[in-house]
C-alpha cells in the first residue's frame, strides 16, 4: 500500500492544499512553506509599506535567481567533470603513442 496524505501548507496567511505521495514530499513542502514564511517576514520588515503580493513577487524573483545560479553551478560542475574525463583519455592516448 502506498503512502498518500492530504496536507495544507500556509503561505502568507492562506492555507494551500496538497496531496503528497511520499513522506519526504510532505517534509519538503512543509519546509518550503516555512522558508517562504520566514523570507516573507524578513521582506515585511525591510519593505513594511509593500503589499503582500508585491513581497511574494520579490521572493519569487529571488528564488528564481537562486535556482538559475544553482543550475549554472551544477552545469559547470558537469563540464569540469567532462573536461577531466577528456583530459584522462588524452593522457592515455598520448602514453600509448609514446610507447609505440
């Protein structure tokens, strides 16, 4: 039997329902909701006169920028790994050429 649960995550004072298939998903969603709430509170302190929708838009933009930065970093790691692999292949080839 698979694990399924209906949960509600509160964001900006509103509950949002989710159906999750795994306990790990529930934990991630709750953690994400908590992170958003914490960041929203920080934004409220910084920009007290802004509407909640404006603050959420600012948070969405910040999260999107962070996601793009992490994707670029992950991509560059893959590229470095690929270059190391090619360098190893080149070394092997050059050693074989020296042995001949």
